[in-house]
């Protein structure tokens, strides 16, 4: 069961990174278009702020996978 939890935390971290890329890319394109045509005042690089919560979640998932792996190795 412990090896399964290590795998699941790893899969969750990978899925979070994929979702993070999609969210940031969408918002970057939206801000880039809005800056050119709709008169947005924020630069397109502010879309990278959306990556911060995803990065924290990915780090937590990786840390939990490492902790579970160490506990599984003790058994």
C-alpha cells in the first residue's frame, strides 16, 4: 500500500504540472491579446503569478512522495 501511495503522489505532482502549464499558457495568451487589442494595462508576464499555487502544490506532493517512500523502505 505504501508503494501505491508513493506512485499516486508522483502522478498527482505530474498532473498538477500539466494543469499549471495549461493555466499559465491560457492566461498568458489572454493577457497578450488583451494588451494589444483590448487595452489591458497589465503586462502578459503577470500570468506567471498563477504558477505560484501550483508550484507549492507540486512541491508538497513531491515531499509527501519522498516521505511515503522512506516509510515504505523502513518496512
